[in-house]
């Protein structure tokens, strides 16, 4: 697994110095889901949620969250993201919505946390916008699917579809 890069030899948390690292193209993709009652999915699909367009709002929330990751997660570097995409698709097997986010940049540190934050906030937004219909919704499965770039190269989750 390797050493924890954010912990000093004396056990103190610190921000990693990435100043000497090479700039490379980096990308990370994460996913998560919101499981819900079929009737809740019908309300979202029909556009009849009282708070408005659930999917469009969740997509924007995810993008905005990726851009704010360093304000939310201690020790994350503020990054100049070049692109963030948030895709939200129906998944009949849940039933519910599956959220996938990808963050890209050319820089000295990875964008895994930005992709994971985008997915998490998009899922929370879906819950918030539909909770009047279904408080029993379940958020889960948040994980990194893939990351590319940097010294450690490419990672692909072994169970990724």
C-alpha cells in the first residue's frame, strides 16, 4: 500500500509539497449511486419533483463541488481543473440513479478527490431534491473507478464495469 504521504515521520498531518513533481495530464473517474423506490424514480424522470429538475441540479452541484474540493477536504491542493463532467443515468437494477464524474487537469497532483467529491455531492443533491417523496433513499457505492497520469500511472478499480 505504501506510506501515507500526508503524515510526517513524527505522525503529524501536513500538506504534501508537490513543487518538484512533473506536470502531467491527469484524470480521475468516480461513481456512486442513489437507490430509491421505483415511484421516486418515476417522479424524477417525469420532471415533477417539487424542487425542480433533479438531474440537472445534481449535475451542476457535482461540478461546483469538484471545484471546491480543497475547501472541503483538509490538505487537498487547490487545483486548476480543465474539465469536470458529471453523468447521471437511470439504473433499473438498483432501482435508482448512477452518478459518474470525471475530473481532468494538467498538473502536479491527482484529481481523485475532485471526482469523488463531485459524485458524493451530486448524490446528496439527488437525495435533497427528492427526499419529500422518499426519505428511505440510499446513497452508496462511492468509489474511484480509474485514475491516469502522475508517477504512479494508471489505476483501474478491479470491479469496474
